[in-house]
C-alpha cells in the first residue's frame, strides 16, 4: 500500500503524463512554502507540500486544485490555497486549523484539517461549508491529501478518456 507522499509522486506523474488534459504551474521553493505556512499559521502536510514543491498548482480532467503560486500581476502575494484560506477565514469565519485546497462545486470548500494530524504528519481531507460550526457534520473525503487527490484525479482521467 502506498503512503501519502508516494501517492503525490504518482499524481505528479499523472499530471505530467496527461499534458493534453492537464495544466500546472512551476513548483515552489522552500522559501515560498515557509512564507505560506507563516501566512496560514499552520504547517503544510507532506503530501500536499510535495505537490506544491513540484508543480505549484494544477488541474487535470476538470479537477482543479488551488496549490500555491504567484503571478507577475500580483507580485509577491501568495495565491491559491493561501489566498482562499485567508479569505474564507475573514469572510466566513472558517476555523484557523483548516487549509483550503479546492472547491467542491456545491458551495463547500475542500480543506485539510490540521488539528487532526496523523503519525506521518498528514491531515484528513474534509468538506467545510461556510457558516457550519459543527465539526461532526463535515464530510470526510480522505485520510490524507496525496491519496485523496490521486484517487480523484485517476477517476477524472478515466471518465475523460472514456467520454472521447
């Protein structure tokens, strides 16, 4: 069975191996990741960190992940997960232990719950809906980012290729 970081490595291969239906940015160096962690006030788990290091932000077969990136127009501002997390915290009072990694398409945010760290330093993937304070009602999507994202992307690629 593959661990979370190995799943992220496999996902990186999938993104790069399907460049006709995938896009990605450049990876981020340790300095940008450390700045993101300072801004968020929480560490980035190993499997999500690996994706950000290698490809920054990405989409594949219709599944879009926020990641971490910068643009010339926005200068040094850290975009993606950092901006969306900070916005959700200020606009919707999202708890400070959650990191936004994608949108669920139904007004929910797919987040990493840093208050529930496992022995490998990974956080579970859950859906948080603005205004919901009951943590028991948050749907758990996966035990860690790498395994969750790999599975989601593999399904999306299969659906995409079968629809051609």
